[in-house]
């Protein structure tokens, strides 16, 4: 079993993507919620990769997917922090 990719790894990544997508609560220019778009795209990507059997390709897909998720979460957190800092610095205090 050494070298095999566990389906649990993919499921874990997918669930983490779905959890993260919930943070994107605003809509695009068509009025579609970004959270729904992101979940649909993630589902599509995972469905397309379901037939892949090469463990090296699967490992690379999981690694790239995980890194993209981490980058997105970091950027979202930094933007959110910046917004809160701006709110705090511009809030009038009495």
C-alpha cells in the first residue's frame, strides 16, 4: 500500500474547500453567490479527477489543490484583517 493515495485525503481536501467557500458570501456581477460557484467548480474538478489512476499525478493534484486552498485562505484572512484594522482606525471614539 505504500505510495498509494488515500481517498480520504481527497475527501478531506474537498470538505475543506467547501468549508472555505462558505466564507465567500457576496455575489458576482450576475448575482450568483461566489460560495455556490466555488463549490460547483470544486465538485467538477474532483469529479473529473475521479478516473485518474496514476499515483504520481494524483499526489501532485492533491498537493497543488492543498497549496491553492492554503493560499486562498491566507489571502482571505489578510484581507479580512485589513478591513477590520481599517474599521478600527476610522471608527470615531467618544
